[in-house]
């Protein structure tokens, strides 16, 4: 099934790379949701599971996390930043002081950080398609850009763009998103070229739909 979580937590964690980059609030939301759904509980009673925007800014200012790309409201955070904030919070939950965590981050490569995070989260790592986050405006990877392009062009199989090309074919691609929701992509649509990344498309659509549903609540 397309939304089935990989048995290897490292493979499940790597699916989030396709959703980057994030803005500050989205990064905090995704990291917090991952930590909360993993089932990991802090041994340090003072450690909070969910990071805040302010917390991430503090970690960047202290050199614990790499600076984002851009500045101010245009700053964006990558998969590397997600791994860094996850490792910081996981180690804090174990009672490790920030000074020691900073040393560990300086000494470890990105691959080691990724593996340590996956190992700590274990089987609790779920794919993006099953993650419930407070602000799901995070679909900005390749599939997300394709969907935004689709919306911007205002195209559909029944109403092609001004060129009038690309919809002569009658071939459709089916992309299961979640139970009860399936995306049908016409072969002439710009999104069809990404059909090989069906999981990325499903994740992007699920997050976009989740955002719409939550906005009505």
C-alpha cells in the first residue's frame, strides 16, 4: 500500500527530505509532530517535546543549528535543519545539556546525525502521509512545486491551458493519497512527469487537503 510506513525508520525519516524546504513555523510543526507521534518520552521532566519558533531561533543564534537560507520571513530550513532540531530535542529529553549536544553536532557528519535520529525515534517514525501537524503548509518539494504550478496555470483535463496542447491523450494515472481519497492525473498534465514519485505526490496532496480541512474547523 502506498501509505504503509517503511519498516526501516531511516527510510521513513528520509521521506521528509522531499518536503523541504520549510519556513520556521512549518519546521517547528513538523519536528514537534514527529517527536510526539514517535512515542518517545523525556526522562528529563524539564524538557519539552515540541520545539517552538523561538526555540529554533535560539538554537541557531547559539550555533547549535546551521543558519537558514535567506533572512527574516523569507528564511527557509532544509532537511538538515530538521535532523538537527530532532537530535537536539531527543538529547535534551535524555537530560543531556546543550553544551554537550553542541559538541556532538560539531563532531558528527550529517549521515551520522540522520542515523542517530532514526535510531532514537525507532519504529515510531511515520511517513509524511500519516503525520498530523498543526500547520501542514509544508509541501514545497518537487511534488509540491508541481501541484502549485498546476493551480497557478488553472489547468484541468476539461479545460486545457491557452496552448491547447497536452490533453489529446486519454491516459490517466491513479495516485492513492489516503483512505477515501485518490488523485487522478491526466497524462498531458504537468504533474504527470512526477508520477514516478507517487509517494511524494500523495504526501503533498494529503498535506494540502489537511490544511483546507483544518481551516474550516
